C-alpha cells in the first residue's frame, strides 16, 4: 500500500455529534466544494468533515497519484478517538478512492454514498475529463467559471475558481497518467456496507451510466438513483434535489 499523507480538513456541525461523516471531492476540486453536503448533514445533526485530497487544495504534494494512493490517505483519515466513519460521501475521483478504501478495509465506514463515481472511465470519458481540467487550469478565474456554469450558486463559482488555482496541475495530469486503466469495478463488487450511488443524468453528462450501472448493481449492497437534469456535479447543478436524495438515502 502507498504511504499515506495527512490531509487538511474543514468541517460543519457539532464535533460532539454521535454521527460523523467524511466528504471527499473530485479531481481538480477541493474540500470546500463539498459545502452543500456539509451544510445539509450539519442541519440534520451530523458532524461532517471534508478533506483536500493529495495534490489538491492545501494538501501535501506527492509523486504517487494512483487511486490506491488516494485511498490510502482516506483510510487513515478517521475521526479523533474513533476508527471508523458513520458515513462517507464521495464524488467522482473521490468516489473511486472511497470505493477502494471501503472494499479493502471493512469497518472503515458504516455507509457509503457515491456521487457520480469514477468507477470505470471509458476512453471518451477520459478525454472529456482531460479537456475539462485543461480549461479550468488555462483560465482559473471566477469569470470563466461563471460563464461556463451560469446557474451555479455564487459560492460554487468562487470555490471552483479557487480550487483550480490551488490544485497542482501536474498532480491532476499525473492522476490520469498513473491510472491508465482507471477501473475499481473489482472493489465495487466487494463492497459489504450499504452503498447508495447518486448518479448524474446521462442526458446531460454522467460517468456512471449504461452497462456499468448494471454491473455495479449486481452487488446487493448497492442502490442507484439518478438526479434528472444534473451533470457530473449534481450538488452544483441540482443542489436541492441532490440533498433531498442524500437525506432520503440516509433514512433507509
């Protein structure tokens, strides 16, 4: 296993809560961009902690940007005085890393919610992701983000611009290069905790769709729901619908 890094955090809610959640962002983002989940969970009585993953935000830089390395960092990120999370909510790349961590270390989390997770990327999806990241780094300004996403909340616009300014472009590029197969379907098949996928709408854009959904659903611990009208980041495209789906999933 790769050597883990200690990741910086920020949090929402009462630290003395009996329910603790970890929030994990996607490629090129940062922990602050998971704020919608943090607010929703805090309002529901949880203590939610978001991390900046390696090479992103204020996290340490490294040489290893394999999914296994991202997963190793998450595995050692646990609440103070405890050895597990009650819930992990993870988006895109974070979803792949959390899937690996949960499958390889039973007991790390009691429940998993994956947001349009990057379980397996096709060649086309890899090109779409690469193009999106290049645009973000070429013009990491609020104006550029607002022009591309005029319907996003202003805080998402500001934080998305900031995340591109903070992230290591080399690290993001290496994440693609060092994961040529980009495939954690084996880990998804071995998940033993209740796992709910909140997927994006394929009619808009999703990386969790088609035959991949059918394959992952062979695991009886996994359920899937699609946020209609939402692209790859449903918490930014359709935040109210996404938070409702999250809280509904936690009631089951």
